[in-house]
DNA sequence: GGGACCATGTAAGTTGTTACATGATTAG
DNA sequence: CTAATCATGTAACAACTTACATGGTCCC
C-alpha cells in the first residue's frame, strides 16, 4: 500500500463541499494546490476511480456534461481513517540534497546558492504575510490558517538557517 | 524537463568518491537517503543510464561482477550546473494536506493528530541531536552538518508550531 | 459567429516502488 | 557446506506530468 494522497485530497475537498472535477480543479489551484498540487488529467482520472470504488457518486448532472460528485459513507470513513492516521515524515528535499553535495562547487558558488535560498525564503515570507494580512478569515478557515502559519514559520526558519549557513562557511 | 534528482544524487556521490552500485546503495542508506531515498532497483537502472549517456563510466571491474563507476567531465559539468541552479521550492506536504482537511474530523481527533505531529517532531529532534553530539565530524563534513542543522531547526519549528496549533484550537 | 470559459477525457512518457531472480565470495 | 553478504539486474505496477483531443454554453 503506497500513499494515494491525491485520492484523499479529492475526497477531502468533496467532503467539505460537493462539486465537479472542474470545481475541484479551481479549489486545487487556489488553496489546496499550495500543499498538494494536482493536474487536471490526474484529478479526472482519480474521480472516476473513486466513483468506481464506491467512495463517491455522481450526485447531479448539469449542462455541458458536468458531473457533480458527492462523498458516500465508505468514502467518509476512508477519509477519517486516513486523517486520523499518523502523518509520515516527509523524506525528499531537493534543497537538502543540494546542500549535501555543495562540496562539489567552488566555495563562492556554494555561498551563492545559500544566499539564493535565503532570498527565496524571504520572498515567500513576504508573500505569505501578505496573504495572512489581507485574507478575510472566518471560523471555518481555522485549519487553513494553521497551515498558513506553518508556512510562515517554515519560511522564517529557512531564511534564518541559510543566513547562519553562509556565516558558518565564512568562518572556515 | 522534469527533475531527475536521483540522477544528480548518484552523480554527486560518485563525484565525492567513485564506487559501485552496491557502495552507493550503502551511502544512500546511511546518509544521503535521509534527504533523498533511492531504491536498489532505481539506482542500478540510473547508473546504467548515466553510463549510456556518457556522464559516468565503468572505471574498474572487481570480483562478483562488481562495476566501479567514476564521473566523466560531462558528468561533472552537469552536476555543477544543477548544483548552482536555483533550488525549486518543494510543493507536496502530506502533513499540511492533512491539516487542511482536519475540519472533517471531530475536534478531539484533530487535536490528537496535532499532538502526534508534535510528539513525532520532538522524537526527531532528539534523534538528530544525538547524531549531532556523538558524530565525529571533520572539515570535510561541513555541508553535511549544515543539512543536519536544517533538520534540527525544522524539527524544532514543527514541534513549536504543533503545540501552538493545539493551543489555538483550545481557544476556539 | 467568435472568443472566453466550462467541462471531460485519453495517450505517452517519467519517476519511483515492490517483488522477483540470479549468481559469486567469504567466514564460520 | 551453508549462511551472510556482495553484487547486479528485470518486471509489474502506481503516481504523476505534458500534450492532445473534443465538445457545450454564454455573452458580446
């Protein structure tokens, strides 16, 4: 059994609010996709699979072939089980892979890469802070805000670490 | 052009020190695999591809069919170019995906998940701190230590965030 | 009628996983 | 001699991407 997170992402969005593949795609693009991107092709395929497996059903048919999906009880159960199960630690980080191998670069180039990481993190920080400030939040967005705060703290940590790392290299 | 990071990971390890697929596998298991896991099957396949593409070559043949690989100049160039290029921000986080969808769980269960995340981060923190303390580091491990420090800071951030998140939920 | 947008799907290719399959050498 | 370890490879499958393909509806 592998991960199948897209399946759960789709299930979760439908559990929050029924909709068509097209609707879900919009929601991925605006919010969820920031933490779990999905391509159009993959999403439509997965919706058909979820329906085939009896976790969701076509609850309404609209114009232009629109199929609105709704979660069925087995789907809700599957979603809850997945949500309550321990989240596995993430493993792959291209950033850290580069850091591990940075000794293959001239020191000046390695420093440049670290400075770039720092600048990128600062930019992310600004971007998320803007979203935080201007967003019109209500109580239903509580968990979304937790995720945003995670992003803020992560960007801050990354920027601080990169600055520290450059300093370390300067010492030696 | 997609990512091909395993290719660069293998290239990087060979650039640090030539070796066989079996050797590399050991090094993935002990160090590099912490930031970029590779399966045996994938690694051997990739080494053959790297050789076919002229980025590495079989530099020696040992007993039991052992093939020692070494990086060729085009491989070194490719590696340096990749290392100096900006690291793309990582996108997928199963953890944050769960956080986004946590509203589908009873509040008590959501809190339990967050507490589990916190406990897991604390455990990681302990584990990495132990590695940091007992490791016998020399100057050649400078970048490895930067990566370790990143892991420490990240685990700390995660634990603090999760504790804060539980608090937030308790307030509402 | 034509452009923007709504709406769904398939095909080919890449990356990665697990499982299978095989054989050589070394140490007890 | 036999178990552990060294050593490499293939096949089947899952997840994901990009590109292709098609058609309906709304609004100007």
